[in-house]
C-alpha cells in the first residue's frame, strides 16, 4: 500500500464528513483509496442513560465504504474512542458513533444514499455490478431508507384516490391492487395490496387517519364491486365514488367491435371479393375508432354502412354517448341525456348493447358523478404503465413489500433526493 502525495487536496469538508481529521491517504494494491481519519469530537454519550462518558480507550477499527474518488473505491478507516459511564450502576462502556455513519454499519450515509439514487429507474442487479455489492446488501440499504408502507405524515392532502389492479404475472395471474393519490398533479403510491378482496381494500381505506380522510375529494375506480363497495362503506356519502369514464367507453365500444366482427363476417360471405375489397378503408377507419372523423372518411364509412345498416345505427349510438361524456353537462342533465340514450337503444332493433345497458343502469350514479367535477382515473392507468415498466425492467417483482419500495423510489425518488444533503426525511421509515 503506497501513500498518496500530501498535496492531494482531500479534506473532511470535501468528503462531506464532519468531526474528523484526515491523518493519511493511501492507495492499496487492489486499486482502492484508503483514507485514515481520527475523530475530533470530544462528546461520547452513554447508550443507556444518554449522559457524558469519560474517555476509556478505543473501540474497534472501522472500515466504511464512501463515495468513489477518481472512479476508485474509497474507504474511510477510523478507530472511534470509547467511553465509560460514571452515572450508571454497572458503568457500561460506549463506542462513539459519528453522524455520518450508523453503529455497526459498513457504509457512510452519503454512500448509501448514492446507491439509492443509482437504483432509481434501474435494477438491483445493475447496481450490484456497478458498485460491486451483493443484492442482499443493496436490499438492506433500501429497507433502511424506504419504508414498505405509506407514511401518512408525508401527506397534507390526499385529493383524488385511484383504485385499480395489475397482474404480477403473464396471463392475468396474481393480481395486486394499486391505490394511489393525486393532489396538485402530484401522484403518490399509497398501497400495494395482494389480491382484490373487498375486505383488504376496506381495511386499508379505514386505516387512513381521520384528518387525512377529510382531504379526499373523490375515489375513482373501474366497475369492480369490491373497489366501489369498499369505498362506499368507508367514506359513505361524504366522498364521491366515480366510475372512470374510460372504463365505461371501453365497454360500449366493445359492443360495437363485437357487432362489427359479426357484420364483416357476414359481408365476406355475401359480397364478392372485389366488393369487399372496396370496404377495407372504411373498416380501417372504424377500427381506428377516432373521435374526430374527416368528411372524406365519412364518405368511406357510408360505403360500409350501405351494406350494414345495423352497424351504422350502433356506430351512431356510440358516437352519441361519447358526445355526452365530452360535453360539459351538469350531473342532472347528464342523467337525463343518458336515460334518453338508453331509451333510444332499447327502442331500436339492436341487442348488442344489452349487457352494457344493464351495467350502465347498475352503476349510473357512480358513472354520472363524473359530471360533477369531471374526475377520472386516467392518471391511474398512466401510473400502472410505469409499474409495468418497473416489473419488466426487474424481470418481475413478486414480493409486495419490495414492489411498494421500488414504485416509491422510481416515481418520487428524484423529487426527494438532494444531491448535497441526500434523501429528505420523508423517505426515512418511521
């Protein structure tokens, strides 16, 4: 091990460390920088009573990994003083611990926080390779700083609560429920719950502190009974339960898709190959399902509708319902418009919307709550896409605790990380 030149301008302040004096800087044979330091802090507080101890020898030498210098692994070596307590009956001894590392730790706090920063939008396996650390060591750092459940002290207001589910495995297996909040465009993870059981959802919503529960303005979800009923039983009539309009649109457009498939199958049998070929552009326009149709596209669609009047009627009904949701109606007006739409469909010769109409009637109050403040869970779908990216990047995360930690770190990690001061207190587990 060779000593580095004394002119190398490395100071305790430059290292981001306090209460030490650097005594030597060495370069080891395995290309590591070893910085020897001694404590300048005189105070040693008893680990039992918290009072000042008398100096009583030295503790074991510590070798703590710190931030790299010039791309080389860097370690801080320090032998902290020990003290003996004159105030306690058994006169226990205490080894001094400085603010920049934890007792029995192997890394400085600055280095631990840098590892966390490296994990954002990355994987434990990647950070293992870059930092030459074991997976267990990195997970221990994550557990130390990132809690596995929500810390309600971080929230002043919850705003809109979104409830949705995702599958942990391909083929829609092992569902977990994702509960999020959105306030002032900031989206935060609240819970990852195994399964979709109503009792589990209700238990979590009931665990929200009463003062935070008062800040919820709406709960948005799809039409799953477990989500809706759990929210109703917890929040009662004080909070609006809103069925997401995009889930509603997905259902009635599915009805149109099923009718389209049947009609196209019929037309393939009844029309000649050349006649059917002329309809391909119209079919493409219909499949695209755009809300805005140009005049030239309408002409093409009319070619298809001449051969399938039923498809034309169903298409117009879908457009009409979409128009209702796109128009800024009041809740009462929207109810009237939707009732008129239902009557019109039921009075027509169509039956493709029958199942959807039953669903619409069942959840009409929750669906029309959308028109009060036009809340929806569109942000939840976007958030779920981020979670799916996290899962793919990590080749699957099946531990619920670890999934919550990774979602938290990847979605708000950059916001809570300060390059000069490390992670803010809100990331620390309680």
